[in-house]
C-alpha cells in the first residue's frame, strides 16, 4: 500500500540511512514503523529541557530552538528559543516531566522535543511533542557552562544546578612561577 499510495508524495529525508524507497519498505516490513506527517505551517523545532529532582520537583529552563538541515539532522541550537511562546513551552515541558515522575519514577535530566507550528484554524502557535530523551545531553553542558560563566553577571543565567558540586571559587587564576616553585 505504501508503494501504491504514497510513492509520489514521500520524500526520504535520511538518505544516509535509507538509500532508496525499496530499502525503506524492506526495513518497514522487517521491523515495522510509524509514519508521521508534519503540518504545512511549521515554525520549527524546540527542545524543552528540565531536571526532575528525586523529590519530584521539576526545574525548568527556557528551552532551545533546534536548527535542522534538509535531512532533519540537528545542526545547531539557539538559546533562548523564540519561535513559540515561552510560557507554552515551559508549561508543556513541566507537565510532561511531572507525568513521567508520577507514572514512571523518572528523575534526572529530561529533554522533550517539540514541533512548533501555526494553527490556521485558531490563528495561534501550537506544540506537538515528537520526542523524548532521558539523561544529560550536550545541551545541558553548554547551558550549565553558560550559567556558571554568567554567575557574577547583573542578571545571571537561570539553569538548575541541582546535584552539582558547590564551586568555592568561580574564577581561577594560574599560580605565578614563584608560587609554583614553593
């Protein structure tokens, strides 16, 4: 049915994985799969990132905009994201993380991947959750580094640093040659 109905409407985005449609069909028959469609009025992709501590409290962040290439592979992240309302992304991220804690006892770092699109019927942006990753990703390291670097700034960057060791001194100066000899 896929070959008959969709052959003229499908575009294989990951040619590095699926070299042609015949190979794609063979993999679908062997393992199964899910076919998803995206809205035409797509605004982009955003990641809602948070940390669920062992007590179930969810610490959220503003989220990052995900820049993808034509093959839907991530090329870059932009912080803070601006393609969707911050409150909508924050609320959706926190709600999903709380549900994960309540139903599955998930703790630690959580990234929820969203597709942001424009709803032409209601004339407002919407979010679809399209992916979930548990555990710390490189995005957290970059944001954590930025949080520590901006610690002394007038408006410090807000990033949950739960379960990270206290840093007694944020500025490191190398010892002078005289101090090294002692």
